[in-house]
C-alpha cells in the first residue's frame, strides 16, 4: 500500500509539470473539502474510505486509510466505514475491502 501511495504522489508531480493549472485547482479543491467544517477531518476521511472502496480505487484506499489514521480514526472505525461500502456495493466492495486491511496492517505496524 505504501508503494501505491508513492505511485500516486509521483503522478501528482507528473501532472504538476504537464497540466499545472488543472492539478493545482484540484489540489486546492481537495484542501478546501478536507478542511474541518460541519464534519471533522476524521469523519470526512472515514467517508472517503467508504467511497474509495465503493469506487474500487486502490490508490484512494491507500491514501484515505492513511489520512484517516492521521486524523485520529481508529482501525475499527475504518473497518466499519469499509463495511458500509460493502453494504452498498456487494461482492466487488468486499473484494476491495481487503485492501483496507492491507493498508491498516502497513500503516499501523
């Protein structure tokens, strides 16, 4: 999972060179959305974990599990968020939920 995160960050660097206006706008939007508001950053990251599982995005799962842990989410909360995604997505979500466990193992060891 850490390798996926490195890969994701290298793509951001690539896009900064090739499409700087677009990636900078996206990163500003990301920052604005993730800021605490009516929801805490922790709550937003738990939602993002569920959406990452539902979207079947392994890079997103890696990124948001790490961010959720850094925002103070407990592994049990992250697992529950993943189970909500499985509820809404069925078998494919269950397949991607295993990546949440891999990320938890890497980021908490």
